C-alpha cells in the first residue's frame, strides 16, 4: 500500500502556489484535464522534485449499466503511465444513461449521480470494476460520492455496499469524508455508522472538501472552506485507521495560498487528533472471478437510470418513489453546472453574450439535454441562439456567428429563412 502523506488537488489556477507550498507530498489531477503528450510544466516540475501525481477520473461511469468504454479506459491508463502514478482513482457513480441497452436516446448528466444500493447495481458495478482493473496498469481505487437524493427501494447501507464491492473485487477505496457529511445532511445517514461498516483496511486515501447549505440541502461545492463537521469525520476516521494519504480538494473560487495552507494545517491537525490506529492493509490479490453479470440485470439498471436521468435533464416525469422536490434541486444543480463548465471550455461565450449568457444557457438547458461533451454543448447552445432570432443585438450576433463558424463550418440558418428558401426552390 502506497504511503502518500498530505496532498492537494492540482488545478491550473493554483499551480504556482502549489509548487511553493511547504509540506505537499503529493497532488491529484483530474485525468480528463491533462494530455499525456503535453503535461503542464508545473506537474513536470513537481514530479522532478519527487512529488507523487495521481490521476483522478470523472467520466468512466463505473456505476452505469453499460460496460466501461474501452477508449476511456485506454486514456486513463495512458495518463497513469505518463505521470508515473502508483494508482488511479474513479467514482462509484453513473454519468450517462440510455442508448442501445435501453433503446432510448443517450443522455449525459455532466455530473456524478448515485447508483441504487441494490443487488443488481452491485453485480453490475463489480463486473465494471473488474473490467477496469484488467485494463489499467496500476491499482484502481473508487470513491464514494455525495448525493442530493436517495433511490427508493435500496437494499443496503452505503457501508455494506462498499464492503461487498471491496470484498468481491479487491478494489481499493477512496473515502471522501466531505461526501459522508453531505449524505448525513441530505439523506440522514450517520457518518460514524458508515465508517464502522467500511472495510477501512482497503483504504487508499481520503478526500476532504468544503460545501454550503441552502434550504436544508448540503451542496458539495469544492468551492468553500472545509467546515468543522467534515474535519470531525476525518478525526473519527483517523481514530479507526491510519490513513495512507489525505488530500484537500478545491475546484473554484480559489482563496489566497495562505488560506489553503491554513486548511491543510487543519487537516493535518484533525488526523493527528484521531491518533490513527493502523490496520493491516488488505491483500492486493484479486478474489476469484464471479460469473458474468446477466444482461437482464444490466437492462433493469439501465432502464431505471435512464428514467431518472431523463427526469433530471429532459423534463420527463419523476420515476415513482423519488422525492420530487429533491430531484428539482438536482436538476437545477445540473443545469447550473453545465452553464459553469461551458463558460470554462468556451470562455468567449460569456464575453460575447454578457449578462444574458447564464439566463439564455439555463433556458437552453431546460429544453435541450446534453448528449455529447461540453464542447458539443457549447456549439449546440450557440447554434440554437443563432437559429432562434432571440433578440441578439447586431454586434453579439456577428461575434457569435463568427465564433460558431470557426468551430463548426457555415453559420446555421434560422428555420424561417430555411422555409423561405425551400418555398423559393419549390416555385422555381
């Protein structure tokens, strides 16, 4: 088991600050945000100093009904090798649904969504984890996620679900104590009970992050200071096992470096307060293979996930048994995240559109589910605005048309103009 120490999530916005921070033993990078052949100079300098770099994937969707995509697995493996990483990590979540398995449109969530804690979902997840393990050059660890809602008819607690997953596959666990706090507020789950059920001997490392509460719902934002309850859960965990590594996650609204260093000091203090009770690490050897998952289990899970995701991003009715108010909160959060990420991958759009960008994008998101990546989403949004004749001033229309043409080819024609051209051709 690799001893990592204290780390921080590497992000381009704080790259220079991370290089100067004292006591940073390792960093974690979002796998999809780096290219193996063109690694950022900051990461290369950190590696040269002996700082461990771990790629953290967000798009595999190991908890989805489909088997993991070979291309995404290959990309994750390439990043692990390019970074010389001792392990890679992903999430216990689904991020897309629909497609051939369910004979329905493929939908993308653009976010990590919880899987139902059922026997079907566990069987599918275990097989998907084994497929990923076979494709990766280093060990895999998977992370528990935060959720705004619960699935109806669940058959296991989170601790039982993760225990069985680790027991059946030998996979390592990345425990996010901030997510345990989120699930405590949003789903009434006791963090201490979850820790008592977890196979902590399989622990790879720990995530710590901040969030905020609004109208009784905790949002795992990764953009706010780490609150005291999260640090208390970290202390509880450290009283049960000596964590191999602890990492501070921050994705936006970055404070001054001194504030990040203060949070890291609080994290170290919380671990020391727990006193760490070492346990023997779990065996690295994999359990004997289990029978392949029957397609019926994947189909049942796929239909359930497609119905839920359609309600969240396409406005269809909420499936029976879900808390409709919570699903509305989740739907707004997904649309808001889409707007934020598109603004990052296509920063010209908020500049061209000004204050109306967010309003127009949220209106677009309510009627247009995401079926591709965020770059495709940005192009579709711009194309719909140009088609709609929605009151764009001439300057904005010209700039948006130029932006769209540079990335997609000829400017789209408005439906009314297309109709006029067709009538003219018919008369001729």
